[in-house]
C-alpha cells in the first residue's frame, strides 16, 4: 500500500469517511476482530480483518481502496512505549530491511485483484506494520505491503491515531495510495486484508501491545469502520469483541 498523501490530509479523510453525507456506496465490507489473549487488563494483540466485494463490480471486485477509518472501543490502549520509529521513505527504498526490527508493531496479509483485460488475477500481499514518527503529537503507523506475483509491488500506507467520541476511544485513519498495475488497466483492488497489532503479532522485539481495559461494556467491545474507494464510494462495517 503506497502513500504519497501527507499526514495532515488524514484529518480531512477521517471527516469525509465518518460523515453521514458521504456518497452512497455499492461496495460491501465485513469486519472481524479478535483480541488474544482476551483477559481484562491484559497486554494483548488486536487482529482486524476485512472482506470487500462489490455486486456491481467486474467479477465482484470493488473499486480500488483509498482510505480506512477504524474506530476502537473506549478504554482500549495502544502501548508503543520503547518502540523505535521508522520512516516511510526507508520502507519504500529498502522494504522491511529499511527499518530496525525494534520498530515493528505488527504483521498481516492481504489479497488484491489485478485487472488484465477481461480477467482479474489475485496477488498475495505480505503486510508489516511499523511505528512511524509522531504527527502533531499523535502516534502513527507505517504499513508496508509487499507483493510477489504478478506485480511484485512494494507500497506503504500511513495511519494516524486520534481520540474519538463515545462509545469509541480512538480512531485509526489510514491513507491507502493507488497501486498501479498494467498499462491502461485500473489500479489494483483490495478484496481482503488482515492486520494484527500488538505483542503477539510477530513483533516480539518490540514492546508494542494493545492494553485491554479492566471493565467490559455490556455486549462486548464495539468496533466500527468506514472505507473509502476510488470514485467516492464508501462502505461501513461493525463488529464486537465479546467480553472475556
């Protein structure tokens, strides 16, 4: 996921994504969340997974993804104390080798669809999340996406964590850049992705962790997301993590 957007633009993206006046969307999204371990007060890892589709799209493939706003439940902490920082330019230039392992905060995977004439070709993408430099005092993430075939693309998305309104406590807004494919063909489209952040996310060299609150609201921990696509379409999804 490449990004040439500047981080201040993320505030505008968040406002547009969370506004009820956003353009009607034909893409569809489902959200799954998991906390492991799921003990109240524990240091944990959070997995956020999406499935994306579009009944009106070619072969059911949605438009290219441009932005994601993920709302996290109140009381859920993101502990990055002692974690090194990594700059997007280093990741674009050298991939994961461009940053120290002590800056890693998570990992995951995605599938994108590449258009080739009347066909769509899936590509598996490996995701690695790093702590980025603070923006306006707010924590940031740099998410490296590394494909293999048919594109062998390397890309970096940038996210910023800000406070949010009850029943949520914080909101992670991620800018997703265009992923060029073949000449005269549309950018690649995400159809699924899963990202795990925290101490059980393959980032044992760092102190990154999701800290669960000591109390769980009735019905479980609420999560919500809004996704923005090329052309202005949006999709919304929500999920709850059950109380331990």
